[in-house]
């Protein structure tokens, strides 16, 4: 066989390898880079990091390297040890409760790192065994194959503001839970005389309530105290947000999107803290999908079956947009609060905000006239409101430091 083809097998293999190398060079060295990069994946936990390595090339070996302590010094020694053996390294790990400290340390050591979105990691339907060793090896193989999608990593200042915003949202939830006092009163035939709860008149009415049995009186007083503590915590966190906002690098974006109806200061801070860099979305449709405001779809052949919204994105930002969408049920007008928020903003931003208000108010009434369900209308308005938020945020390009 070799005689017919001409030349020895060694010569043929050598020539084929040379041709592959020359082809790689003609492609800008991409194939060479892929074969010289070693992919390292971590399966992180509170105490340990399971490490797996995938050699370059689709047929390169994927092996479990070992387990190290989840400590900065142990990570530094591992990275230096691997860097001495491999010309190029690329690291990844799944986003989780351990945060972005590992990402920032690896980047400071001069190597690329990707924080993977856990919900988008491909899984095998028949896989019923889950261990740190298997997870790390699978992550390394998928990382090398380009099957993983990374998340946007905020810088340290942005992460700090996000923590503050989320603490305020937790305090709000505690306030809502503590206001179950109304259920306690209803069980004892103490229905509130007014439809408007937690106003000054309503609080005065609560202060006049009393119970004959000491046990019921103790429960009532404890519930009142719980409300006061929760409200005080929420107020302190909101004051902290207002004080720290001017020093934040994304403060101009927060100020700009407040021109929109239904997006006051706290709502704007929440949106910017959760979304981060609006420039990473090439179009408003991408932002809508990231927020989980686009409908599901199950299609096969000519059958197209749309469903409810995916709810696959950021829950906190989506809730803020849905709450803001309710304000568009009223006719478009420039109230005192919106006028004050528009002062000092460029004409382009003010024009975009007014366009959003007239368009969304009109669409709300149009959908209402064709008897669409109220929740469907509000979600549709929230989806378009996200597009206007994206548009205005892009008019104020922020300076987003590298994490």
C-alpha cells in the first residue's frame, strides 16, 4: 500500500504534520493557540477546590488533578505550578456563594478566568452520580469545547453597592412579612376601618388597640415591635444608598434612567446594580431575554406554541420593571416628581423618556381595550420599558472598571 502511494509512512506523517502546522499559521495561529492552551476547571466549595485539567485540542486528555484548600495561598501555589509546566492557561469555575474572589486572584496572577453561569451548563439526562471530581472534569471538558457561557463579573465597588441594594430588598421582604399583623387582627374581629394601611391614621388606630387576655396582648405588642424594627432597618439602608450613590462610577446612569416614569431613585439603583454594564447587550432584545421577560416557545414543524415568560433572568431587576410598569395605566403627563428628575438631563434623554411615556401609556390602553388580562398587559409594558432603559443607559456610557 505504501509502495503504491509512494514514500514511507514516516515521511508521509512528517509531511502531514508540516502541512497542518503551515495551515495553522495561515489561519493566524488559531489552531496552534487552541492546542497549546491548557484548560483548568475548579469545582468550588466552602473548604476545598476540586481541580481538573483538559489538555489543548479536542482529543487532549481530560484528567482530575486533585483537591486543594479554598485559600488564596493554595490557589497561588497551584497556578504557579501549572504555569511552569504549560505555556498558556485558562481557568473557569461556576458562579456560586463563594463569590468572585477566586476570579480576581487568578486575573491578578496574569491568567484569563471565566465565571460560568450554572444554569447554562449542559448536563447528561442519564447522569445520576454527582461528585466534585466528576463535576470538575466535566467542566474542564465543556470549557475546552466552548460550551460554557460566562457571567458578567462586577468590579469590587459595584459588587459592594449591589450587596447594599440586596440588603435593602431583604429588609423590604421582612417588612412585608412583619405586616402579617393584619391577619392577627382579623382573626380577632379587629378589621381596620380604613382601606389605606400603614398611614398615620392607621398607625394611630393600631396604637389604640388592646386585648383582654395577656397572651394576646403580648403577641400584639411583639408584632408591632417587629414592624418598627424592620421599617427602621429599611430606612437606614435606603439612607446609606442615597449617601453612597454620588461616589459610584455608575451614578450618571442611575440619574439618567430616572427620567423614565416608574423608575425612581431606588428602582434605578436596583436596575443598574443588578444589570451592570448595559454595553454587554448588543440590542434591547438581549436585555429582555436576560431579564426573563420574553415568552417561552415550544415549536415543532408548523406548530408554534408560545407560553408564559421565561423568568430565566434576574428576578430583582424584573420585579422592579414590573412594578414600574403599573404606573403607565394612567394617562401620560409630566408630574412634579418626573419634572424634577428630568432637570439637568440632556435633551436626548428627556425626549426618549417622554417618548417612552406616551408610547407605553397608549399601548396600555390599547391592550386594555382588547380585553387582555391585566398581568399580561403589565408584563408587556415592562418588556418595552426595559428597552427604553437600555436605550437611555447607552446614552450615558459609564466607566466600568475591570474586576
